C-alpha cells in the first residue's frame, strides 16, 4: 500500500496523508485501541468507502510510525563519512534522534509495542524497523555483537518507557547509552553523554498572522506545510472562522455568512482542496427552482440559457440581446471590461431599462450590494467574475456541513504541523520594529517575528498602526466602506413550504434561500432552515433615518416569509436577525480601493475579503490568503538564492 501511495496523484496523496496525520494524533491522545475507524472517518469528514480505498484497516495507519523512523535511519546510514567526526557520537546521534521523534507519543508507542508481540500485519513493521536498525548499525560498526547490544538496550528502554509512560525518553536513552558504551569500551565508569538530540527541522522564519478568519486560516495552512516556518495565529474572539463562524442551536447549524460557493469547479477553494489535501462535499442548487419575483409575479431566474428562454423578465428581443452579452462574456470579449464601472457601461449601451435592471440585480445578488452600489462595481471585475461563473459546470453549490467543515480542516492542518500556535482570545494591541524583527504586543506578552500578515479588515489595521511610521501608507484605504446586509435566519421544526429553493424579490431588493433544501446536514430530521438577505443602502441623514430604514427592511422580509412560507411563524424553533451583518470588509466598487497583498513601502502582507484577489466575498479571502503565504515563501527564498 505504501508503494501505491507513492504513485498517487499529488492531491490524492495529500488527502491520504491528512487522514494518516489526524488518525495518528487521535491514537496519541486516546490510545490506538480507543479509536475506531468510524472515529477517524468522522474526524476527517470522509466516508468508509474513501477510508478503505486508502487503507485495509486502521492497523495500516499505525505502520506509519515505524516507517517514519525508518526514513530517519536511512538518512543517517547514508551520511558521508567525511561529515562523521566521531563514530561513537554518530551512533549516539541516531538513537537520540529516534527517541526525540517519538518522545511526545507514549500512548501511541505503547499500542505499537504491544502489538509487536502479536501476529497481525502491523507488528511486522515494528520487527522490520528493528531489523533495519541493526543492519544500519552494522554498516558503521565492525562488530555485529556491539550493534545488537545497542539495539537491545534501545528496545528495552523503549519498552520500559511505554509501560509506565513516565520519565524523559531522550534523557533515559542518553543515560543507557552511556552505560552501554562504558561496557563496550572499558570496565571503568564514564560520565553521561553531553550531547543534545538534533531537532529535525530548524526554524528559519517566524510568522505572525493577525486574524483567524478564512484568510488567516488559509495563509497559516499553506505556511504550516513548510518545514522551517513556524508562527502564531492571533484571533481576538473565542473561535476561528471570523464571519464564517458556525454554531449549533437546537439542532440547527447556523452560519454568520452564507456558505454558498459560486462556480466551485473554477473556484480557489478547489485549488486549495487539491494543494492542501482538504476533503469536503458539496451539492448544487437546483437552477430550475431559483425564482425572481417582480411586480408580484414569479418567473425563472435567468441563470443559464434554458432559464433565460423561460423567464418573463425580458421580451424576446431583450432575451436575444442578453444571450449575446452572455456569449461575449464567456468568450471574454465583452465590452464591459473596458468600462470603469457597470454604470458607465449601461449608460453607453443603449440597453432597455429591463436589461439594465437585470444587470443590476445580478450584480446585487452576487456582490451582496444595493442597486445604487451595483452600478459602481468596476467593469473588469464584473466581466472576470461572470466569465468564470458562466464557464462553470457547477454555478452555485453549498459546502455540506457549512463553513465549519473547511475551517476545522484548516485548523487541524495547522495544528498537525506542530510548529504553529493558535492563540484564541488574544488580540494584538501594538506593533513595533527593532533589531530587524517585528514585536507584537498583546495583553499578556510581547513576541518577535520575522514576517507579519494582517488577515483582518483594513479598518482595524488602520487603528492598529495609528501613530506608527506605517500609518501614512494606509491613507488610500482608510475610508473604504464595508458591504453590510440584513440576515434573517429561521429554523423551523417542520417544512412550512418548499415552492422553490431561492426567491429573489426584485422590487424590494431582498431574497430568501431555503438552505436546507440543498444542505440537509444543517437541520434536524424533518426541519427546515430559511435564510433571508436584504441588500442595504448606507446613505442616511441621521441615526433615526437609518433605524427606520432597517425596521422597514425587517418588515419587508417578514412579509416575504408570510407570502411564500405562510405557516412559518407557527413552527419557529430558532430565529436570528442580524440587522447589519458585515459580508465583506470592503465593497468592491470604484470609490473604494481593495488592499493589495503587498503595499509599496510597507513591510507587511495583507489578506482578507477586502484585499485584491480572485473572485468575490469568501473567494477573495481564500485567494488573498493563499497569495500572501506564497509571497512570504518566495521572499524568504530570495536571500538564499543570492548567497
């Protein structure tokens, strides 16, 4: 099976390795015997079919431990003699490194050593491991009896340590080796070996990531794959995920942001699934059950050519024009990309008002902004976005199980690396530069870092850097406005109605998604989860006007629920209303400036949904986090190349 793993595609190999890493961590924490195959499947969000495709049994996973030790032995055996100054020191180094490699996992090693006394498949790996150890020592030691004595001593020390799970394994191995060498060399006692184990990975760079949302988690996950890079992920709140935070209430899973992915097959998350070895499932929204409402009449939403022909939003001539526009976007030759904003294009297009309104509403739906802001979205941004969306075979999908499926896997990947700290409820209050390092101050400590990634809204970055020498360089971004919407979630203990999976009210600029119609994992059996979204205007004379506006939107949303889900009030189990929920920290409109991943004259890196990146909303968070991590690694490699 190990040979087969070497022949796997890189993405498949990473998924298999991810399952191994999670399983080994569970074995270490609970003991091999206490972890079932079902436990591993649940922790890795996979299926039994996937598990048994990769492994014959969980025994096969535990064989990974001696296999990794074998890699260390082979590297030691092949070290050139010119680098070995002392034969005794060279041999001691091997045993100390082997001990250091496993000293944090006594439960796992106890299970493995106990199984070595049985006759199953896994014990063979242990016996082969000690055979390889003996043969490798014979390569350097001319006397096989001395090699066998050393192996027996190490094996006995390991068994004793596994039995009581107490004591420092590295220290004990050092003491026992001293006694063995005393017997091999002379009958006279000698002092303990004054040698430290060589840590496999020397840290060459320490990175701070401020913000534990999708962008910060993405950047940390990519950096955690690199040996020699360690860091701290700071998150001020008690949980990770930021606006993608997920929680459960009365059997319903609620997201602070919709977990829909637009054009998943062309989305950054698909690149991440392959590159990071993530594993998740998704389901496509039924396009035939997506409806628009205008002037009290329902009609199919023009999401593809079939629905465009069926919709009553446009006349036959207007449909022909819109088909031509979609075709031009697919071919990437649409004139829209040559205009500063959608408003500029529509003004010059000569299109009918119905076509203009449809363009506005499409942009409202995908960018989560009010119609007046839709006209301010840059033409190139819209052109690229819809090119990807219309080229997609899977235009609208939900990640089954919500954002938690993604954020939990990113967190596990970061933690499994063993080089990163996730500091929850620890906000960064200040930053200074001294001695070629950045010092980040929190409430309880101050730490030094080589690189810093800001994975938080630029508005918060401006506050943090207020009064520093870097403040002036943020001036072009400090007045950016955020995308805010009203979110109205209701969890029902039974299905009130299911006339469609999505209804968009074009007259009042709001919509309702029957989230549970696509993602059944979010509700208890027989339940229904509806999510209403209202696009908000943010231009008000005073607070009283703003409050009245939000109250009217709440009333409009409830009327929409009443109209299409008439019994919803009788069956509400969970209700949550967020009257101003931030969807994106920066509106992608011409009067705002998306933050580059690198700002000229600033030594930091930036990522998040308010930064330059591919796509919109969550995709910009993923793509900018991925870009920030890759830029750090590229920048770190440049001095080495120069040398």
